[in-house]
C-alpha cells in the first residue's frame, strides 16, 4: 500500500507526463483524440496508444496513426479489456505521472500546458488529479432534458473550481492523472473490473481513487486542463442509462465488499431488498421521471451483486 510521498529531484531526461489512450474498435474517435493531442506533445510528455484487441479494420487505422505520428508509441494487447490495456500502457510509461484520456475525449488546445502546470504545482501527498470533462452532444441534440442523476453517468466533470474528492468533487477516467509509482504500488487497475468490448462494467478507476484515499493520499479535481467528451446518441437512450446504472450498482457493491469494510447503509442487504419493491412502485407511479427508473436499476444491480457473492460463497463453503 502506498504511503505519503517524499519530494524527489526529477531527472530532466525523463518526461513528466505519460499520456495513455486505450481504444477498442473506435478508430475514428481515437484518430480525433490523437490529432488534438500530438501537436501539444513536448519533451515533457510522451503519448502512448494501446490497441485493445481491435478488429482488423480498426487495428489498421491505429497502425496508420502510429506511422503518421512518430511521437506516438503504439502497443497492442491480444484480448479486449480497458483495465488490461491501461495496465499495459503503464508498463510502457516512463514518466512520474500517467494521464489517461478516453479515446472519445478531445483535449483542449492548451490541455497539456495546463496539465503540466497543475501537476508541477501538486503537493507530494497529492496522488490523483482529475481534469475538466465537458460534453460534446450529437448533432441536433443536447442534454437539456437529462436529469442531474443521468448526467452523472456520462463521465462529465464540470465544476468551475478545484476541490477534493472527499468534499464531493468527481474525478473520471476520461481525463485522469495519477502518480505512476502510486498506481504500481496498488497493483494497477483491477482486471476484474473495467469495460471489456461492449460491456458496461466499470469501477476500476473509482476503486483506485478510493484506495489512494484509504492510503492517506490526496485525490482531487482541477478544471484547468479540459477535454470534450463525445456523447453518443446511444447514451441518450433510456435503455442505455438503465443498463449503465444496473452495472454501476453491481460494481459499487462488489468493490465495497472487496475492501472488507462496513457497507454504507444504502448497500446493506436488508436495505437493498426492502428498497427494490418500493423503487419499482415509484418508477411506475412517476413514469415520466426517469430518475426513479435509474435508482431502481442501480438497486437491482446491487442486489444481483449480493446474490452472486452469496451463491459464490456457498459454492466455496458448502
């Protein structure tokens, strides 16, 4: 487990930042991300693209990007999985900080400049800094009709001022900086979590953030280094948000149980079981209010996680 970090004298020949982008079958998105990033790369930064077992067409496009931009280091993993790809990127990284960009994120023109200034000013105990994430809506659409709860699951971070995670500020993996040594000490991202292909399982970055806080290190948000996050039409559909929040409930319950600490009241078995029929009734009565459906989906996911864990324990301990 990492402990408080001592200030170190940097080797000027080593970059300060390793920017890691992982992509599976989204070469058009990653091309736009890379085109926005590469002109910003300097001696203080390196860029790493990890192809997460993409199909031949997308793989060929990422190979083309590697040939087109000599500053871009290209790697490939043989099976899909965001956590697996991220861990591969960390293995290749040389810098003190690794910064993860989603392949459908587009950094602002001054993103790297502001990022370097932010992490250069970070205290030795600051291990994670999440940056600003602003939506780029599909043509002809906007998020005006979406509730605050729905927007929480679009990986946005739009606070105007910096703040700590412990004070309620969100950090998201679409624009996420962490000290490489701390991440390695934690064993990297859990490969039991994170997106695999089209699945909506997540939670790997929130697990790392919580582990950093448990170690007494700092995790915070700073809006100065910004990206746009492309919101697909699919994510504006009720079917998507219900699948996404089901898996959020499943993962949150799983991650908290893995920490072997007391569960919060809302994730305790009795609370979950009694909440499920209540939320079902409220989602029917308030049919136009999708927040009740979202809460129901999260509760159902947490219940499924509890049932899965109980069945597994009975199997291992007859």
